[in-house]
C-alpha cells in the first residue's frame, strides 16, 4: 500500500509561474493589465477565436454571455443534468428558466435528442458542457440551434485545447467559457475566459466584467490613461488580475506537454485496469480529441463485488484520493423548484451511482498511476 496520500488533484507549478508572479508583484501593477492581455492573446492563438476576454472564473464567462445575449425573464435555457452547479446557477441569476435534460449513456455529454424534445417557443439558448475534456456532438447541437434560432453558450470549463472533428472548441457556438480554476488542466488559481468571433459581444462582456465602465477602464491609473470614465450600464466585477495571468501564461505555453503526459497516464491506467470485472474505463468519442481532464471509471457493484461508495472509502484508506463528477443537478435541493427529477434524467441518475474520478494529472509519476491501479485491483473482488 502507498505510504503517502495521493491527492485527487494537484497543479503543476514550475519556476516560470513563480518568476512571472514575482515580476508582477515587483512591477507595482497587480491587477488587469499587460499580462492579462498577453494571456488573452494566447487563448486567441490556441482557440482561433477572434476575441478573448479574461475573467476571474468560467462562471462569470457563462453569466456575462447570457447577459450580453439578452437572455432573461421569460426565456428558457437548456442545460445538461450531468454538470457542475455553475452551469445552471447562471441561468437562474439572469432570471431565465433552466430546462435540464439527460445525457448520453457512453460519455455523459448532453443528449442532442433530449435537447430537441425540450425545445419550446420560449427556448433561447443551449449550454452544452464539454464534459471531462471531450467535446459534445457540436455538429448536431449547432444544427438544432440553427433550425430553432437558438444561441449556443458553450461551457468548456474542462476543455481548453479540445477539438471537435479537428476544429478547436472556442469558435463554434456564440460564446465559449473556459475555467482556469486550480483543478483544471491549465490554472490561474481562480480564473476563466470567454471567446467569441462577435466583436460586439466581446465588447459587451468586457464592459460587464468591469462595472459597465466604458472601454479600457483598466488603463485609468496608467500613463496612457485618463481619469474620466462613464458607466454605460450597471455591470459586475470579474476581471482577471495580472497576478493570475502570470501563472496562466506559462501554463498555456506548457499545455502540449501537460496533455502528452495526461495521455500517457490515461493509457497506463486503462491498460492496468483492463479486464477487471465490473470496472469500465473511460470511453472516447470518435468526433472529439481527449485532453483527459477527468479519468472517470464506472463501477458495476454486482460484478465488481464492491459498491461505488465503498470503493471510494477503501481507496481513501489506501491513500488514494478520488472525486465524483458530478452529483447530477436533479439531486440538489436548490433546483427542486425547476421540476428536476431522477425520472426525467434516468441516464444521469444511473451514471451517478456508478462513477468515480480517479487521480490523473501531469504531476503524477508512473508509480502514482500504478498505485491507483493496484489499489483498485485489490479492492475489486468479484
Ligand atoms: C462544467 C463546469 N462548468 C463551470 C465550472 C465553473 O468554473 P469556475 O470555477 O472557473 O467558475 C466548473 C468548475 O468546476 C465546471 O466543472
């Protein structure tokens, strides 16, 4: 058994991130400025999107996207059941009605057939979630959106750098929001960004992220700036600091190396878990690349001789941290007023009772991955 605890997730912070943060601290300009602009340029380069707005979270990106698209009371927005609460909270915060639909059985992405069934004359937008580092069926989703004149606000919290049929996520829907929270593949500790090809939308999102103040408000205290500004609409405050961007810039540059390592670790674990009764290793989508944000196995208790919950507990006792992505929205008391239920999303409910996210991140050694495999193998006793 492992002697030390293997956390479910750890960021990989190198000398460049440390040096970058120190430089910003010493520069005297700590908040949104040149580093945040550089971070945005890198995101544009990676995604191919014409505009990128750096924010302090993906949640802010989704929220401001809905606001900028004019979605509000009386509108319905379709979201998948298998997601983080942020995806539905933003719909509620703009005063719209969330309509929660089921996911596909194989990869837990929003089910395009379920989207079609949920459309009403009040539907205004779909929020597809590119779960676990693979893209949703964007061809179908964009076709549905076009046919019904709906906006597509992509939740790519898990998926910076993912391609759908060779095209980068970040330019397909009206906006795409990325997360750089500490557990994500690329981090700024807390952070996010929105990409879009629509200049007006990008400008509105940027303005809403800075109190609704007129353009380039961040320059106010710089040599090029002026003291005068106008508030054009009441906004929020969710800009990304240069301190955070200084962590994110080298992270984005090292992304290909991070992803190569994630690939290697995923292949090693899948190989190690092969043939284990009652354990299903993650399934890939033929229409998407996989950046292995999560490594989600399914446990069939009857065949594995151990339940999902017990396996989580026993792994913890063997010094292996795990997580579950996600507790479906229908299980949370906060969303009861919206008519969610297990009966309406039976696939998400069934999947939830079986899934475990095992540790998988570039900081792990081959031995760490082998320890995870060995512990699961020991505990599965058909
Ligand atoms: C699917 C999904 N959407 C949105 C978010 C929110 O991201 P952030 O913490 O950057 O606001 C998360 C974060 O875990 C997520 O998993």
